[in-house]
């Protein structure tokens, strides 16, 4: 078989081997492959006939093509934004889980080293320290209020202590 000078030489090189395909591939697989190829090409042909009017309209009316392109870009950008949101949520959840399990492990290690009685004693000492600090600052505040002084934040204890809130200071 002689090929024309402009024809693809590779397709002509493999033509004699196509007749021997049946000897290399089992008949059941060959029938399955041929049915698959036939249905795929039929589907592609059907899609081509269905989308041909749309493609013709897009090429003749560029306004519709630009609107469809903008919609496609909007869809893609929303998908990218969704991916970024999911990645952000993954890292936030991971940080909180690491914090939770790290604190549980720290509490367990603390109980292992000090024992239950030592942990209870440490917690009581910490609670009494914070109660003492609270009482100290409460007494200082009461004394300042009774003396009528202005304190470090002014007469109302800062802008939000003003009867009108932040608006009372002209903000």
C-alpha cells in the first residue's frame, strides 16, 4: 500500500499489524474493547451534535461567550476560596486539638510526677494566690472610689466606664 506524500507515515506503518490484533488479544477482551470504543465514539458524536449549536452561537456572539467565561471564572474562584477556607479550618482545628491533647498530657505528667495529693495542693495554692490578688485589687479599687480620686483612667475608669460609654468622650 503506497502512502501519499503528505500522509502520516506512522499510521501506514501500523496498518499490517492491525490484522493480527485478534491473535494477540483474547476474543472476549477484544469484543469488550470494541463495544466500549463504539459506545464512546457514539457518545462523543451525540455530544458534538448537541453542543454544535452552542459552539456556533458562542463563536458568533462574543458577548455570550464573555458572560459564560466570567461565570466560569467566578465558579473557579469560589472553589479556590472554598479550598483556602477548608485549609484554614484544618489548621485551626489541628492547633486546638494539639492544645487540648497537650494540656491533657501535661496534666497527666503533672499528676504522675507530683501525685494526686501534690496536684490538689498545687491547685489550692494557685487558687489562694489568685483569690489574694483579686482581694488586693478589689480593696484598692474600693479605697480609690471612697477617696473620690480619679485613678489612672480618669474619673470614670476609662471611656467605657463613662455613663454614655465611648460616645461620652466624643469618639
